């Protein structure tokens, strides 16, 4: 029964997945700071964050608001998908340097205009 | 940092101990194997991360989350030692691996070893205090009301691991996030002390999406129902 249920869940997850092209945003981590520290994205759209860690130490991208957590290895790019999100501010931070590495994703209509342009 | 990574391990260990007490040797060996696995996992992380178009780490973490859920369910039902080992080792590997990255990078690149040591000591102390309180509370509840409140908490705790798997799956675009059901960030932030404890204890999320709510409630109900339906586990431990 557990196996059958697991198969059903897996089918549902695969059914719900799709690879629609997502708008891409580049974030650079340098000297334990995120550049840019503020990203404006469109409401109700899935977007792709490409995060490049230019520091010599690992960092962990963490966001309670976005429910995201990913280790960023030194001198490597990492991809995180976020959204669709409703309008608002969603904070993120580097868990290993929470005092300096901080940023915010702003979801707004302005983001939609940025995305269209 | 240490609180976030150690608390989920400590809570799971306490809940499993209240279900069926294991010897110090068994707990110690499970934690030790988990720590070794965690270290090996992080040593191979850069290799694993290249799998599945650079999504190998997320896939492996999703696998660990599902393994924890199944192992805890098996332990609740049958109280087998193997299930205890798998649950604890997987949890330690999942949560402690991030902490090992933090420790090694910090140790190599910073001279602030003292603050790291004090922070780790404080975090461990808080975890230990919380675990002792939780252990006695859950034992008191077990003797007063039986196993079912314990199984319910264990169900919520295990279902929380599936939420982590869901977040990881949407992080790599395996599934798409559905609409947010509620937003409790102004009421209780996940970043607050209570928010972090509730997150580790029952998987509290301030902004869950519909899929998360459905998976969480379905898996919790399924967990509790199975504990009711399969009576062997109950009769063995009925108090």
C-alpha cells in the first residue's frame, strides 16, 4: 500500500512539473555581500536565480520567506527557482555571514514591466 | 547556525527514544556513523552536485528526506533497531553536513575560532536543555495518555521532512510552487526563536503553498492511521 501511494505521489509530482522558460536574474556573492541586494521580480511568475559565489569560501543561500536553502560553493554558479509569488518583500541571507550577506526579493507589478522589457 | 542544524536531530532522537528506549551504545554508534556519513557526504558534495545537470545534491537530499519519513514510520510501527539506525543516520547526514561545511570553511579562513566555539557551545547547550525538557514532557504524556499523542507529534515531525523534500523539488524546478495558502510572517516569523523551534518540531512554515499543505496533512494522517491500524506496535508498548 505504501509503495502504491509513493508511486501515485511520484506520478503527481512529475505531472505537475514542467519546464517553461523562466526569466533569469544574476546575483553575485562577493566579499560576503550579495550584488544586487535587491531584486524586483514579477508577481505570479516563476523566475530563475543564478547565484555566483566569487568568494573563496562556501556560503549557504537561505530564505525562510522563500523556503529556499542551498550551499553556494566557491567560484561556482548555482541555480535556484523561486515563485510564482504574490506581491511583497521576501528576504534572503547567507547563513554563514548573516550580518553582511543579506538581500530582498521584491515582487511587484514593476517587476512585470522589467520582465517584459 | 548550530541551533538550526542540531535541533532537528535532537528532537527526532528524543521522540524515537520515547517510543522505544535504545541503549547509550546504540545511540552513540548511530550518531557516530551519522557524523562519518555526513563528513563523507560533504567531501563528495562537489562530485554529487554535478549529477543530474548540477542538481545532484538536491536529489540526494530529497532521497534522504523520504528515507527519514519511511524509517520513522517503520520504527513507530515495528520498533526495529534497523529503522532507528536508518532514521538517525539519515537525519544526521542531512542536517549536520551543512554545519560541517560551515565549520571547515570558517576554521580555514577566519581567526574568530573563539566566537565559533562559544556559538557552537551555546547552540548545543540550548539543544540539550530543550531535548531534556521535551523528553520528560513526552514521557509524562506517554504515561498519562498512551502512545497516540506521541505518534501524532512524530507524524508531524516526519511529515515536515517531506516539506523539506518538496521545497528542494521546487528549488530545482522539478515541481512548480502552487499558490500560497496563508501568510503568517507578521504573526510568527520562521526566523524568530519560537518559529525555529516550531519548524524543527512540527515543520512550521509561515508561507506554505497548497501542495505543501496537502502533502503535510495527507502524510501526517496516513502516519497516524497506520499506527492505529497496525496494532502490533501499540500492544507491545502500551503503558
